[in-house]
C-alpha cells in the first residue's frame, strides 16, 4: 500500500449523485433481504470501477486508489458471488483478475512492479485463492488458473524471505529503491502466512504448512505479535528489528486470525487453537463498548484521519472473521456477536447519496460523508457475513476443488532450485527464533507512533 489522500467525499458525491436518503433497510432475519442489501451495496461499489470502460485498463481502479485495492475489490466480488449466488459480476471479475497477472502470471505486472510491495501482490493472491476455495468459475482453458496464480504469488514471496537481517521475514517493499524497503511489517508477513496456510489446506502439500509455521515463529519471535496477541505494525531491519511501530490496524491482526484458524483445521493442534483464541481476544481493541461490538479503525477513525487505503481495512477483517467461522467452528460464538452488531451498524451508515455507505459505523444513520470503494466493500463484506452459515466451507483438491495448480508457478521459477517446493522441508533449526504505512509514519518509527497502546 502507498500513501493515499484524504478529503475524498466530494469525489464520492459526484460519482454517486443524489441527496441523502434513509439508510438501507435490512431485515437480518431474512436471507433475501440480506442478499438484496449486498446487491445494492455492491452495485454502488462498482460505480467506481472504470476498468471495463473502452480505453481503460481492465483490473485497475482510478485515482485515488492504488492497485492493491483493486485486488481487494475483486476478492469482495468473489465473496459477493459466494454469499448470494448472483452471477452478474463473474465476467468482470474474471477479466480483471486475469488482466493483471503480468507476463510471468504472478501478479507482477510491468505497470505496477516498480512500486509494488509484498502486501500489494498478496491481495491479488488472496482473491484467486478464494476463487479456488469457493469454486468460482474457472478461467477458460489456456488462461492462468486460480490455484496456479496463488501458488505463483507464494513462490515469488518465498524467494524474498530475508534471513540476512532480523533472522528472517519479508520486507514491506520488494525493491531497494522504494521507501519502506527496510521495514519488515506485520501485514506483508501475515499475508504470506495466511496464503501459505490456505495453500496447505487446499493442496495437502506440507511444505506450505511448514512455511506458515516458519513465518508465525518469526513474527512471534521477533516481537511483532506480543504474548497478549497485540499485533504491532512493523519494525526496522536497520536496527535488527529491536524497535516497533506500535500502531494497531484491524487487518494486521485479522490476517493472522484466518491463517491460524486454517492451521488448526489442518493439524487439530491445540497450539493453533490457543493462538486463534488469543487473536480473537486481541481484536477487542477494534470493537466499541458503546455501542457494543461495533468495529472501528481505532488508529484513525476517532480522529477522522483514515486515508483511502485505511478506509477499506474493515472489509478484510469482516471477510477473514467470517471465513474463520467456517474452518474453526468453535469461534462462531466469539465472532458472530461482533459480526452481527457491526453489520447492523454498517447498514445504518449506508445512508449517503443513493444509499452509499459511510466509514464510521458507530455514527448510526448519520452519514459521515466518507464514501468510496473501501466503505462499500466493508459494508458488503460485514452484511454478507450474516449469510456465512448458509454457504459451504472452502473446498480442497480432495473435496471437490476444480482449480488446476502448478507448484512451480511464479516469475520463471520453473526448475529453479530457489523454488521452495523444489527444496527440502523447513527444519527446526531453520525456524527463526528470536502495514501499510505512509512515508511519514515510517520516519517516526524510532520515536514511537502517534497512537499507541498503553
């Protein structure tokens, strides 16, 4: 993710038009009412997408959105199809996901590569991983397939694992010339962890599981996840990762939630159950007490300083909480109260022009004037999550999955010994023991962040 812009509600109003009306009415006891609300919200989200216009680039969102958020948006369109069964967006989703794969089919397209971070690439990997897990219609023969694309993202990122500083971990940025190259952050490593866990579940290949465990061990060992399951944003490798940026973002914690739950699902190991429970307890900081259990972005929402990137974070948290329920059913009693309260609050905040959804769910039906792709995505994801009990769980290649994989996929790594799936499994001795931020925040890493947990 890159630095974004504030003061964007005027653009939203021009795009959506109209004047304020009552909030979207949702009967949460009615499946059809929830589906209709998701349909309205998704339609509003797609008003921002110009990639299917003549002369525009498929797969991209216009300014002020960065490329990664388009990957997040297509992931939400897959979730929308998964929850509702509505096939309206299958063509545009397939076109968008295939248009940005790049020449090596690994989501490193030339128009983005020079500014692309590991987290940016991972959000596209998440979208195609969901497509494989939910049996989203496979691409035509001769086109890259969903599972192979997810494997390509994993392989390219595994090749960037950096044991030369801090004993391991992924850097935020891929290239040395980008600000943030020295930053080893929770979201980049968390994305890699979650993707590895999900690939392990889908394929049954234990090398993915070993990489997931190796990543968790490093993040935990270096201190980005505390014993109380507080997830700090990142650390500086020029200081051997001994100081931390103490900002907490919703998705930094939630990305580990789903990964840990998947690891429990495939191992039945109590340690992963304990970790999953710990992360759920750590999420409490992102939910209000009055009103109870309403999700908010604690680091920026109260101050009104959430940038365009940050305005989308609750979408991914809602997505991963719902997905956690499917792979770790015991979590439902802990997560559903949060999803239920947040979905009802989000529906009330869909009270902008033409029922556009605002950012601050804690404001009830008082529209906050901050509408955009991220807000629409977040509202759809959290309201759609109310349907999680009526849809099937993720499939694997042994339980009906149809997506074709390629363990050697990714940036010309075929027959390359650096491909992690062509090497020996991770050994105990190799395990490390020990956010998406703007340049301004990075500068402040030594002095501490402007918002910190006591």
